[in-house]
């Protein structure tokens, strides 16, 4: 099944990132979060910072870079 596009894709990416976080695969989680934040979606740096489900990532340098970026600017990632 192909990866969905649009809003559905953002929901799937968030779910994949959360599952990877819960499984301890922080690199995969952060890859998905970078992709998610690089596209228009309901997800934001602020939500990533405030939602306790992402707490396991808080010790990761890539996570700190994502949440320290001014709102809406993490789209300057390698995925553009």
C-alpha cells in the first residue's frame, strides 16, 4: 500500500514517529518528525515540545534542534 498524501500522510507520519519513539528507535522517530515538520500539517514544534508522549526524545540533540527552531522554520531540513 502506498504512503498516503495530504492530511492523512501527516497523521500516519505522526503515528510512525510515536511508535518508533515507544520502541526506542529515536533516529527513525526523528526522521519522521523532521519530515512531518517540513510539510504543512496540524503538527508543530510547540506541540512536539509540550506533548509528554515525546518526552523520551528530549535528550536527543536532533530533538532539541527541532523544538528550539522558531515556529514554522524547521522546514529548512534536508527534506526540502
